[in-house]
C-alpha cells in the first residue's frame, strides 16, 4: 500500500508542471495543488473537497476525476461512491 502511495505521489509531482502549463484557469490549478497537499498529509476528505472544486470549475479536467475515484476506492474504501467518478 505504501508503494502505491509513493507511486501516486511521484506521478502527481510529474504532472503538476504540465497541469500548470495547460490551458486551465489559476483557480483550477490552485485547487488541484491544494488537493495534492492534503493527500500528502493523508487528509483525504479535504483532498476530495478540493478535487470537487476542480471538477466544478473545469469538468473536463480528467486527472481530477481519476484522483477522486482513486481516493474514494483505495484510501477511503468507498467503492460504490468511486464508481461514478
């Protein structure tokens, strides 16, 4: 499990510069980075709140949808809640 968290952290860290450079608004990037910070602190509920803001501001932001699903399924064990994401 710890290996998955390390792998996810590395993937997100690699994606952050690309996300910042993409055609997204500063608000989307702000909330996405905050979600990552909360995730690293193991505050998964706060991370989900930030990701909810990301998809509210930019519904086409697929990384946010993917991470919402990951957190719900892998970290919170809310499998049924993860399916719609």
